[in-house]
């Protein structure tokens, strides 16, 4: 069962705060975000009205169509040129009246005058959240709120989530295309039949390997996969060690992952791993299994033959 929520928007306050921040308020998105995953009881928008201003009347109509109950009063014009319609009391009264039916009240304003009313509502067991721009929000309001949200930060998070979602969609599409292409090659089915290799690892090994004709033998392939110790050779003699950045890091990852799964699902691989671990250490033993798996995959792909665990680990 969802939480009952009501939203109270101090339109003038949030409008001028947004203007100072150089952004526009999307009242539809604001309401959707505030009530997401909750049961919206009522959304109130408190705003002044200049009867002679058609744009303001249209704005009020827009708010009503967007599921807000508009609470307004005519603006008052003062001698210094300022115009104002104070609706703080109306907001407080509505919040107090609806509190008994709410689990959550959301106040969209930075006005510190609402802090006492928020405390009173909280004493009735209602969670009160505040949405406003931090630079234009009273510290009293931030302190009293059960949760404070700055729309600029929320927008940044939303943008990040949207970008991540878009990337995920593109990655999924690319994976489908790559998988369709990979399945046309007989090596793919052979790789996927090897214990420890599933769809992702089979695609990685197949695509990152490329043409096997560029590898004279299994030793060169394993070296490319970073599955053997790195050495500097000159005229067949070891002149140094290191050079760990040579080779393909993705194949190195793939065969380490393959080794992990092979130890779990292939009894002969597990026995080989346990023997190596007893004489060395777990990491060296794991890399030894990865080396064996890389050699096995080379022969499986080159010779188009099924994987033989006995030949790999016997």
C-alpha cells in the first residue's frame, strides 16, 4: 500500500528562486517526481492573480489542467511599485487540515516562515519534505524538514540516470547485433559448450581474438591473452621481465573469469587447481587454470573440435 502524499507549492517563492538560479520550473515534472511511488491525495498551488493579466490567467488554467488545485487571491500593488499576494496562511491552513489523512506532506518553498507549521504537522506523525533551491532556502526550513531536495541536484541526478538508461539501451542493442553475428560462426557454439564459458565470455573471446591465423601456435595465443609470464627475449635468451601491458586485457579478463567458473563446474579443472594451489598459492593456481583454458579454446576454435577436459587437465 502506497503512502498518502499532498504537495503544497508556494508558486511565487519557487518562481523567483528558479529565476535567480537561471532555470525554469516544470510543474508537471515537479508533481510527478514528488509523488512518484506514492498515492497523491491533493496538489495545491498558491499564487497571486492580476485580473488584468491574461498570461497569469492562462498559467492558472494550465496548473488546473496539470492536476493542481489553484488557491489564489488578487495581488496588491504598493506605493513603492511592488506587487504581492501573501498566501502563506492559506498554505498553512490547508496543510494542517489535510495532515490527518497524510503520511507525507511536501512543501515546495524556501520560506522559513513555514518552519513552525511544519513542526506542528510533524507532531501529528506526518513526514514533511521540502523542495527548494538551497541558495534561496531558509536554514530553519532545511533543518526542520525530514528531507530536503534541491531541484538542481535532483535534475543532475535525473540527467545522469537518463544518460545511463540511454547507454544501457544502446549497449543492449549492440550486444544483440554482436550475438547474432557471433552465432553465425561455428566457433561460437563450440566455445559456449566449454564449462565456464557462457554467452558473454564466448562473444568476448570470439570477437577479441579475431583471426586465429595471426597466431603461429597456442603459446603465442596464450601470450596475447596475458596468460603466461611476461619476459623480454633476445636471441632466445631472457633479458628481463615485466612488459605486462602487452597483449589483450579483455581476453585476460575473459580467461580469468572462465577459470573461476571452470573450477566450479569442471571436476578435472578443480583437481588441477587444488594441486597447483597446494604447491604455490591461489592466485598462481587460478592463472594456471586460465592458461589451460586459453590453450583449450585455441585448439577448439582452430581445429573446430569439441572441448576435451581430459586433454586440457589430464
